[in-house]
């Protein structure tokens, strides 16, 4: 379940926390379909929910070869799931 926190919506994706604007998922889907990126750089991983969402989205669009690099100044145990 998503809950409003300022302009951000907090929740989880496949058990990993995420904090994104509620429209970001539709925007990313359209963007990935149109751009079909070879690489993605994510700054600010937090606990990895968005990273995992992007991976699943890319896989569902036939973009399994798209590389995702993600960085954060904090380290969380959940980051191990993203390797």
C-alpha cells in the first residue's frame, strides 16, 4: 500500500522499500518503451525498490540486456538483493 509523504509516495515493491511520486511508474513505463535504453544510472538507491521495479519493467519489455548501475551514500542489507 502506498501512503502520501509530502510529494512522495512511500511503499514497497517485491518487499523492498521505495519512495517515489505516484506517477513515476507510468512515466517510466512509457519512457522505457520509447527510449529502450542500453544503460541506466540511478543515483540514490535507498533500499532498492525502484531499482528492482526498473529491472522487472525492462525484462518485461524485452530489455533484459539493459544494464542498471545504482549508487547511494548509505549501505543497506537490501542492496545485496540487487546484485
